[in-house]
C-alpha cells in the first residue's frame, strides 16, 4: 500500500497539480490586491462611490442607520452586501481573462512546437489497383 501511494504521489500529473494549486493561491492574492487596491478605486472614482464593498441594503435591522456592512452585521442586522458581490464578479472576470490569455498563449506555443503530421507514405491507389490486376491475371 505504501508503494502504491508513493507511485501515486510522485506521478508527474500530481506534482503539476500541486504546483498549480500553490501558484493559483498566490495568483488569487495578486488578483485580490489588483481589484481592491487598483481597479475598484478607479471604478469608484468614475461612479463617485467611495467603496463598492460598503454598498449594502439592510433587510432587517435595528432601526438605526449603518455606515458599513461590518457595523450593520455587528449590530445583528440582516444585510444584503451587493457591493462585495460586485467586487467578487470583477475579480472573477480578471482571473478568467488572465487564464484565457494564458491558455491562448500556451495553445499558440503548442501549435508552433507540434509540426503537422506527415501524410502516410505508401503505394497510391493506382499502384494498388495495378498490383491487384496483375495478381488476378497471374492466377
């Protein structure tokens, strides 16, 4: 059983997957910072909204106004935090675009590396038919 586990753990695909997960986690941190620190302030400036993450609707509250989602939640209010959802959608679109560009680049490199398969060499149809005809004449 230990031998089977060793074979499973050392396979190339398993190592590739582990490396992909680690890089994906780091990439997620970069994308989060890009969205929170670079893109959202620009979008917020365009729409004159200071921070999308604090866009919310109080579904059931205590009757007092809240200045942020965290304050409303601490007070026990039921909050629909649609600004956080907008941030998540933007982050997803950035990750999807980056992965699309990565896959597109890899496919382009793969096409350049793989030469077109050569046509199979061998007798042509006419040569085969000639051989069959000659064989039938001999018999």
